[in-house]
């Protein structure tokens, strides 16, 4: 019979031993303020670069679908309209995220030190 938590059989078997995870002090990466500051900024910037590239790729896909419809290569207007709406939503979301980030930055700058 299986217990609700897993495959442990409660009829006579002993539960598996759980050992706590331990971090060896000499195996931890060296942490300095300068490397963490630059690494965090780089990761933050690369995240937004990736997101902007994704928004641009949705715009390019929408433009390609629209061009196919206008050239008569396809009669699926609904696919072109869906691609255009996806592109519009992605751009709107990106602008709203930017606005929130700017608003957050301005709020931090208004805080007394």
C-alpha cells in the first residue's frame, strides 16, 4: 500500500534517512561587492535585452504574416490579425514594465538617506 506522501510502505519498513545539506566553507565561491554588483547589473541588462529581442521577433513575425496576406500568398487573415495582436500586447507589456521600473527608480531616488 502506498502512503499519500510517496512510495514508503508503512508496514514494517523504516523510512529513508534524511540528512541535512551542508555547505563546505572552502567550496563556496568567493564573494566580493564589486563582482556581485557588476554581475547583477550584467544579468539585469541581459534579461531586458533578451526580452526586447523577443518583442522585436513577435513584431517581425506579425509583419511577415501581414505581408503574406497582402501579397496573396495566403488567405488566412485571422493568423495575421492574431500575430498583430500578439505583437501589440507584447509591446504594451514591455512599455508598462519600463514605466514601472522608471517609477520604482524615481521612488528610490526620493527616499531620504
